[in-house]
């Protein structure tokens, strides 16, 4: 599960973390999904850490993480165009490896389809 991998990384980077704050947009879609609320209710039991989940209205604006992700994707596209087919990024594993090698100060996680189940 993606969330498990993310929390493991957070605990590794910040060993004394005692609460995680989630922020999501598109609130109506989240409220229609009972799994999100079950996740919130069982978060302490599943991950041994407290949590809060905040929902923003759709189209609330961009935040720092949106800019970081956009910058990484822009640079990946630029790299593919610059170096052509021999160094194209064709799948998530190649994108992960490319990101790790080009941005040393950013932590990248690679998740397969099985991680989302």
C-alpha cells in the first residue's frame, strides 16, 4: 500500500513524528468514499501514529508540492526531448531512477500497481 511506504519514509526521516496531517482537494469525491473515512478512523491502529485529514474545495489553488512535482515532470520532459529516444523515460521505474539521479535533495518513492492495492 502506498500510504504504508509513505509513512515508513516519514518515520525514517523524522523519527519523533507524532502526527501526520493530510491535505486533499476535491472534497465531494472524498466524502463519497467510505474507505477514506475508514482509513482515518483506523490510522492510529494501522500505523501507530495520530492523524488529521483536511479537505479543501476543488480548484483551491496550487501549493509548494504542486510546484515541485510540476518542476520534476518538466525537467523529465526536457531531458527526453534533449537526449532523444536512446534516453527516453518509458515507464514509472525509469522515471523514478531518472528522478533519483537528477535531484539528490528530493526523496522519491517508487510504487507499483501492487502498492496501490
